[in-house]
């Protein structure tokens, strides 16, 4: 009888509290942010890191990632080749934009348009790579077409992705304030919030394909 009472008491001791769930989520985001920073230290690996981060966040949004760190590392290895190709294309095109600034210094509108297009494509490329199987060419093409079709969402996503660079370029004070945030949780938080938007956008294309 005593053992049954003790067993009953043990079954009642279950931590099912929104606060603990929230703290667990924050802990996952911090851990993923640290993984992202570590795996992005060689500049060439940023693409694979972004794909892995978006993949985990998409799985977490559907409660399909019980071990986020393990999923991150596995995705990083699996997506390394194509994600790196996508990243190098974006990196070279971004560098060209920078080198071309001297030529376009009198055409600020043209330079701004090129930068906007680059940010629009960048905002979609790695979420697409994380969500769909496709070639490098088609992923870039779809990133551009989706970013144009969903322009209001795209502008918000582009602003969120470029926030660290904007602060670095225009506001030393904000850079000083935000640096600790991005070192702890900023990148995973940006990806996590962005996934809410991408899930809604991508669902339309899955329905179109099925129908």
C-alpha cells in the first residue's frame, strides 16, 4: 500500500508549466545561436550554418526537433555542399556590389536597388534550401520570384536580416547595445521569428504543387 501511494505521488510530480516551457525554448535558442556562431567562424561555412539554423527552427515550430543541437549538426553536414555554393554566389555578388560602388557613386538609386534585390534574395535562399530539395539555380530563381511576389513580407525579413549591418554602418551606439544580444540569441531569434513567416509563405506553394 505504501509503495502505491509513493508511486501515485511521483506521478503527480510533473513539470508542465508555461514558464518552464518558455525557458526551455530560450535555452534552445541560445544553444543554437552559439552553434551558429561557432560553425560560421570560417566565412565559407555561413551558408551551411544558416540552412541548418532554419531547418531546426522549422522543425521546432512543428515540435519535430527533440534534439535541436543534433539536428543542427546533422543538417550542417548534409547541406554543406549546396549551401556553400549558394553562399559563395551571394558572397561574390555582394562583393561585386561593393566594388561597383565607385562606378555607381553618382547613381545612388541604382546602387540602392541592387542592394535591395540582393537582400531580398538572401532572405529567402537559405530557408528555401532548408525546406525544399532543388538545384542551386532553381533555388536562386525561386528566392527572387518569391521575394517579389511576397514583397511586404520580404521587406520586413530583409530589414531584420540587415539590422546588424545597418547598426554597424550607421549607429555605433546601437552596435554596442546589440552586439551582446546577437552573441547570445540574436541570430537564432531572427531565424525563429522569420520561420513563422516562411511557413505561411511556403504553405501556398506546397498546396499549389499538390493541387
